[in-house]
C-alpha cells in the first residue's frame, strides 16, 4: 500500500509549529546564556575579592590601594606593591606586579580572573577596579576598621565598552569619558547589572544606579 505524501498545507503547518516553538525557546536560551556568562563573571569577582583578602591576611589586615594615576602603577615607584595593578601599555595592565597578583595563581589564571567573560575584544585587558576611596597610601584601610562590611564595595566591575580604565572607580563620574560601572549583565531595556565584590567576601549584581548614584556613597564609606 502506498503511503500518502504530506500535502503542502500540512508541511506549512509543521513548519509554522516549529517556528512558533523556536520563537518561544530562543529568548529562554538567550537568557540562559546571559545568566551563564554573568555567573562566570561573578566567579572572577569572587576570586579577585578573595585574593584581596589573602593579601590583607599577609599584610596586617590592610586592603591593597587603588591607583590614582598611571605613574603610581610603575614597578619602579616606591611602595608600588600596595597598588592594585601595574601598567603595561596604554590602559592595559601587566600581570607580574601588583599587590596580590601572586594570590591569583599562574599567568593564565591571572589573565582570566581579572577580565569579565563578556568584555568586548579591543577593550582594556581587565574589568575590575578598586574604589578611589582605597587610593590613598597614606591612609590605608584595614579590614577591622570597615563598618558593616556586607554593605561596603571593595571591587567594582567596569563597563568594557566605554568607561575610563585608570585602575580606580570614582562615584558620580559615569559617562563615556568617566568611570562607568558595568551594566551589561542580564540587560532588560535600559537596565542591566554588574558584579561587585564586598568587604565580607560576597559578590552581588547591582544596577549602575545602585553603584554610581551619589545617594549610595555610603557603600564606599568604610569607616561609618
């Protein structure tokens, strides 16, 4: 007995059903991919935050300081080991010097740990910086001094597209030429999130407004 072939109408119905299912599934798959990348970035932030804590444990509980200008990153500068990173060229960094590079593992691990997995190619080779409030080597911050450590940000994820990469973050200076916290994770409309490390070791995803708005200045006031 001959099998009846599908008619054009039946084929079109099947194709329509498949297209409808794909339309339903693709947003979920895209969100799952974005979530996976955000988790990878959060893992990096946690690793760098823990490296900061390991550095502090070996240095009388003192947090490393952020850079306030490029010359301060140079290995030849006195006390440069206190600074977060040392420069290589332009806005990039090198991975030998810096306060806690040795706590991040080998060269490959260091290079992966300091850059968000979603960072665009062609941008700086690092994504995470210290708040400028940690940038004064004459007034170092020690962990026992930090009030409400679960509320205090010590590591900021920066926007890898615009944002100025100079080793530190200044609150209230967002803009193409300013310090712009990341907002590319789990973006819905104009609102997205960045991953940030806190003084108690936890990592939290926050919107740009939750980090950069001057009303949240207390997140960077370590003594109150």
